[in-house]
């Protein structure tokens, strides 16, 4: 700690001790008037108030220095231990401060015996006064500490919520940009154009699927149901199958108890990753299996393909899989995430989310 900081703490403690002493002397004067029915004479005040001020500082300064240190060490302990330590500290400050103030008569030239007399005259009042004041201040301080802790927790939650909203917004923009890429949109529109003559019904269904994907990209919701997300993934696969035909094979299954909320286009992004990086690079195409099941307090969504697999560590930050991982963690915390299972002839990306 710097010298300026140390001086600042001492100045603060001195100011608090002085303020508390003034309040204490005012209260004592009020009690005098209440009991005696008349104010103390000026000679009495001139003789006793300066010493009372010194006595208050002698007790208050060490108390304001020691009490926070003791509280920081014992506040997590049992209430009996905690309050016992605090009361012992208050008692010690009262005794030490009274002893220090009792040396004032010696400093002003009185015989040393006066220090003992002054100590005995004041110790019976300073101990209960210090303990009562210390208990009151401790209760106020603990209430303030709890209030500050609550405010900190609320601010932390707000920051986490803002971070989640930011990640979701960025992900939606990224999803929109990736879905409305010219080659994907133009290929789909060309396919629809060809289907209009040969298979109008299929062309109409394709338009509906494309509309569903575009609507999901622009949707401001942070979460949708798992069955809605699997419907988006199916729509994307059906659109791609128009272009890839037999080179794209897929199946989708969902257990009845696999009820969960997921970020929009999260599973669809994993499906697109399999189609783009497997079917687009080999003549045999790709077989994609999508399944959702629940095990205990976790819902697993597997997106598996029969491609050669990839290294999860090579995923680019801010794109694709990394974005899905960030969105899951921002919304569900550590309970959610992605697992990568690479086996011979099979690559599985598993989504973990808590059940709804």
C-alpha cells in the first residue's frame, strides 16, 4: 500500500473516531440534562469535555482499525465464535484506550497516582459504552456489507445477461450472413425455379422451408424449443438434398422426454458444417444422423456424419462451432456445451443442454 493510501486510511479512521466521540459526548450531555434536570456548568464542561474527547479518540482510533481486520478473519465462522472475537476486541480497545487516556494527567504534570485514579473512574463506563457502540456499528456494517454483496451479485448478473444478449445478437447476425450467402440463396432459387415446372408441390414446400430458415435468422428470440430447432435443421437438409440428391442422406429422431430450449440455428449450424465439409468434398456425399435423447438432468443432441472427422481445436474463434459453444455457455452456463467424438468413419458433435 502506498504512503498516500496509508495516510488516507488513518485520516478516515481519525475522522470517524472524532465524529463518533462528538456524538458520544453529545449523548452523554443529553443524559446528564435528563437525569439532573439542568445543564452542566461551564467549568465542569471545560474541565471534562477535553478529556472526554481524548478518551473517545484513544478508544475509537484502534477500534476502527482493528474491528474490520478481526471481522474479515472471523466473519465466515460460527456466530458464537464470530461475536466472541468481536466482543473481545471491543473490550480490549476499551481497556487499552482508557489506559492511554489515563496518562494525560501525567503529561500535564500531575502525579502518576492520578493515572490509576482516572483509569478506575472511567473504565466502568468505557467498557459498556464501547461494547454497545461496537455492536451497533457491527450490525450496521454487516448489513451494509450484505447490501453491497447483493448489489455486486445483481451487477454481475446484469453483466452476464448483457454479455449473453451481445453474443446472441452477434450470433444472429453471423447466422444471417452465413445463411443468406449468394451461392446458397441462388442455388436454392435456381432449384425452386426448376421444380416449378416439374414438381410444383415440391417447389412450394422448398419455398416454405427457405422462408422458415430466413425467418429464424431474423428472429430476436434467444431460445426456441428443441423440436422447432430440429424442424429448422430438417428444412435445411431438405433444401440441400434438392441440389445434392442421393449424395445427401439423413434421418432425424427425438425421444419424447428430450424436451429442451436451445439457441436458434444451433443444431442447424452443426448440420451445415457436416454437409459443407463432407458432402461438398467427396463424391460419395454424406450421411447425417440427428438424434436427441435425455439422460438424467441433461439432454443430448447428436449430429453425426460418416466423414473423416476434424480436429475440434482447429475451429476458428467467432465462427461456426465456436459461436454455438459461446451461445450455449452464455445462456445455460457450464451445464451446456459441445462435445466432439471422433471415431473411425464417424464424427459426432454432441450438444449438451439442461432439460426444459
